[in-house]
């Protein structure tokens, strides 16, 4: 197939959607498909075998819509997949929501990375959700990444045929060839008896960094020699609200007197991220809305076999078992989080068990499997679109 992706961000821009698109495009190309990507001008223009990157869009306005039409025709695309997350297109991009209508000659598929409503304009109110629904109704197909979004869209009328396909880890468990766990911990100045807790991802309100800091403070009070490493970029490229939240996190670190306990890697290459994940004793991801398989940071933790403390999912996830794959705590309860940190710190056998089953679960979310399921759905959409 000749597959086109439209995405608001793409490496080296920092962001989960861009990283997802890169991994999926690579896996589809490995399966023999021809992949074209239209994205922001800040992205890298060069592609690799069977992947062509057109990093040409400055603003997602009328000109960009016309640009998308030309790009799709010139490359004779069989399917166009819009990777949708409102923040990835910025505040000035309401016209993205009519993109399927402008590409009506093509089999268009929308991948919703979440269902957070776009900004649009001041006091847009309910129009924000209607803009999101317009994408799901005017496309030829819809992909969601988790059961919560699937159930929400299933309640709406006129939604295009929908398929749930999870995301995979944007960070492969491939540290540098000279990786040495003790050396990474020493570089972070973690003492031999220190318990290193990892947090991976941008500082975003939904990821519960403030709750984590309070949980770490409680674990310290309970006698755990705890250290926290914030792995990865601080705020990302796309979402300006992350900046304000990051500033509040900085202030909280001072208030809780954790400055000597917190380490930061800043934005680092994937291999270095992998090394830091493997150097941690546990990973804490206290999402405020509960854990789900749409979270790239969680998927990375599974792939690396990290013992993971995370939030109870909003809806049951049959694949996820407390005490096997993860250690679950209620969302936004730092006391429970602090107690979980203490429990895992004192139970190396439990950490070993969580690590083993996390890796086992991650085998269900390899990019090869995800790409094959995506390609199968694309083919269905193309076939149905071609019927009279």
C-alpha cells in the first residue's frame, strides 16, 4: 500500500505522537509498504528506505489543507491517516478538523491518541467536542488506542467504522553497547543503598508528577532512602500548558524539600532513556485518569521490564493484573503511592515478579503486530471506500 501520515509533530520534535508515527511508519515500511509523511517544518526532512518525509507545514491553516491535497495526489496515496491529538496541531489549527472533507477522494483514517477537545477559539464551548466528532464522522475509518475512547465514541451517532489498536513503546529496550547499570546510577549520584524511582515523560498535569513528589516525600518519612529521576524532556514541543505545570512542579519540589533527592536527565536520545529506565529500581506513573494502554510512558516501562507503580485504570483492563504486571494504587492519593514505594523497596522478590510479567505483557504490543493490525484495517477501509 501507499500510505500517508499527517501529523503535527515528528522527530526530532519532542512529543509522543511524533515518536508514535515514526515507530509505526518504520514498522509498516519493514512490512513492505510505501510510507509518506506530511508534518511540521521543524521536523527532520530526510527519510529512510520506503519512508518519505515532507516537513513543509508552517501553520495548519487553509494553505496547509491545500498542501495536503497536493501531497496526497502527487504521491498517489491509497490511504491517508491523520494522527490526531489536539495539542500537536496547536491553538491556530481549527481547520484540521475538516481535513477528511478536503481529502474526500482518498480513504481517510483518523487515529485518536486521546479525545481531549481542541482549543478552536475563545468561548467555543460545545463546538470543541463537535469539531472532534466531525473528524470521526467524516473520515472513512477511525482508530482508537484504548477502551475508554472506544466506548465514548461508540455512544455517538454517525461514527465511521472503528478499530481499537494499542500503541507500542516509543523507546526500545536497547541501551548503549557499553551500558553499565551501576555507572548510570553513580552518574546520578545515587548511593548504594538508595532506592531509585523513575518517572518518564513530560511534566503534564494528567501524569501526576505532583502526586508522585508527595508520595516520595512520604516514603522518605517512612525510612526509604528514596531518589527520583525525571527521565526525558521537560515539557515537549506542542503543549504550552505543560510549561505552567512544570513551573508548579518546581515550586513543589522546593516546598517538600526534595531538591537533593530529585535528578533530571533533560531531553536525551532513546538509548540513554533506555539506560536510565533500566537503572531504576521501580517506575512510578501515577496518572490522574488511571493507567491505560494509550500511555507511551507506560508502554516503555513494560517493554523495559520495569517494576511499575501506577494508577488503577478507570475501566477494567483484563490484561493487567495487580501484583503481576503492575502494582496499582488509587489515582491522586499520594499516601497510597508512598506506601507502595515502601512496599516495593522492601520486597526485591516482588520487584522481580513485576519485572518478569511486565516483559511478558509487552510482547502483545510489539510494533510489528501493531503495524500489521493497522495495515489490515487500512485495507478494509480502502476496499469499502472503493465500493459503489
